[in-house]
C-alpha cells in the first residue's frame, strides 16, 4: 500500500490528529480529525471539530458535518491537542 505524507512531508500516522482548511469565496472551513486509516488514494478522518468563518468572522456551520470524511493526505497538517 502507498504511504501517505502530510503537508509537511511526514508520514501520516493512524490514530493521530490532523487538520486542514478549505477556502471558498470568502468562506473558510477548518476541520480537525483523527486518522482512521488510509486507502490507496485518500486518508480517512473521524471529524472531531469543524469551524467556519466568513471574511475572517466566526460563523455557525451552514450544514451539519459528516462524522467522517476522506481527503488527500498532502492537505493535512498535524495538530497537537
């Protein structure tokens, strides 16, 4: 199986906490989650926390978040909790 690396080039560790941010037209979503496992192309995260911002101001999420998601490993940053 392919080894996944995070945005810093370090190998992703199952069970560790990572986060990522995704911008979209002035809105930013910050997601923090624990790695559940890896497939050939994606990393599976259990979502622990989601924050959304509009032009730098905190806002309520526009939709409930999924309990888990899959994302490319190179988008993830390690998070110390």
